[in-house]
């Protein structure tokens, strides 16, 4: 799987955390299904081996009729022993639909009981039994193939989650957390430096005090005040009137 570029942002951190939780929730279910399929594969393989053994036993019985069948080659016993119809049903095994044998139907035959030897009935029954057992083997092989195919898919998914998806999500979370932690540390450092600079700006120098000096009035402002407070002088002619007879 090619390495995907990781965005070192807070939304990406949430996305990877959600994905990791989802993977860890699905993984036990996949492992349980894997175990069920493995048990079913072993069971079907055992049944298939037993069916093959039963078919081989019937093959040994059929081989005893080889000379008789060669002498009576005009009787189509092998053709009569082929199934005309195979009826199956569907079964669900750990989410996998597999065929289940229901019945094997053979075509009806008509032959003269007087013109054929007495062993024909027994040979035909044995040949049909051999065909029936072969059908069972074929059904078990199909079941094994379907279950094995599904098991392969589940194993691939389990390996993908365990070896790729979960480790990648954990690594992405680790890298994003480191990046966000560094950014937070830098922000705290910048805030402290700004606070120190602000404090130094407003702080006074040691040993110095500020005193408020009264403002000296300007000549223009003081002159109206003095004239207003000075007592008015009487006019000259008033003194002359007081000095008269």
C-alpha cells in the first residue's frame, strides 16, 4: 500500500481516531468469521474424503462386472446409470451460500426381463449407486471451493487491518499529536514572551517616582486675574469736588 500523505491538522486527528475505532471494532468480527470458516473447511474436507472412500469402494465392486459388461455390450447400463436430475438446496454457512444435495434422480428404463440376464438388475443398481456417490463427492468439492474462496477473502481483510490499516492509523495519530503538541508549546512560549514585553513597557524604573508639578500660568492668563482682583481707582474730578468749599 503506498504511503498516503498525512495532514497534520486537528480535523485529520479526529478522522484517524474514528477510523481506528472502526477498524478495531470490525477486526474481532472478521477473526470470528475466519475461525468459523476454517472449521467448516475442515468439516467439509472430512466429509469429502469419506465420500471419496465410499465411491472407491463402489468402484471396486463395479470392476467385478467388467467381464459381464463386455459380453453384454448391447445393454446401455452405463447410460441408464447416469443421473437425469440432481436436486440441491442452498445452505448459509458463516455468510456463505453452499449447495446441499437433496436427491439424485435417474431416468426410467424398460427392458425385457426374459431377454436379459438376471444380474442386470443388480449391476444397474450398483452403477447407479456409484453415480450417486460421485455426485456427493462433487457437491462436497463445490462446498469446499466456495468456503475456501470466502476464507481467502477474510484472511486478506484480517491481514489488511492488522498489518496495514491499524498501524497506519496509529502512526498518523502519533505524528499529528506530536505536531499539535509542538504548536501548543510554541504558542505558550510566544504568549509568555508577549506578556513579559507588555509588563516591561508599563513597569517603572527602580528608585524613580513620578511627581505632579503645577502648571505655571502664562502672562496672558495671569493679567486678567490681577486686574480683576485690583481695587478700582476713583476718577480725578471726584477728588476736586471733595476739596472745594
